């Protein structure tokens, strides 16, 4: 069993290491995962927006609008992706899809990709 020491004053801290509100902005999100037994790397990327919608909670807070979120969640669950993602205040999913798919040869799902 892993044990570690935490000072008594730290027990009173709530909300984690970060605290604040993420401003409204464009949003690119993604996840990279490995299937070690098959020896493959898979990813998904997509875009949406961070909004100014009210939210009352602790930690680093943000509200995201992701088009067709249920479709994305179906893909995430059906293909065994972990639920945490990386996010960035940009619109760069096309670039990531190209880099991961064409340049690195990974299997990439681009959620709601723009028509080319």
C-alpha cells in the first residue's frame, strides 16, 4: 500500500491545485490512448466553445458547448477511451487530425469534422 504524509493544514484545502474561471473562447479537445496488446495508438479530436454560462462549483471551472455531444460520448464509450481530455483555447482539430493520422499513422476520429 502506498502511504504518504500530508500536513494537517492541507486537510482544510478544498478544490485542488487550481482555482478560477476559464474564459469563453474557442475550444479544441482530444484524447490519445494506446492499445498495448494490439500495438496501436488511437486518438480523437474535436472542437467546440467554452461559454460564459454560470456555474457554481470549485476548482478550475468551465462550461463547454460541444456539438452533438451524445454522438461523441457514444464513440468514446464504444471504443474504450478514457474520459479525461486535453483542451486548448484554439480551433486546431484539423491540424491535429492531420498530424496524428497522416504524419504519425494513428487511427484518428475527428468529431464533427468540417467538410473538405
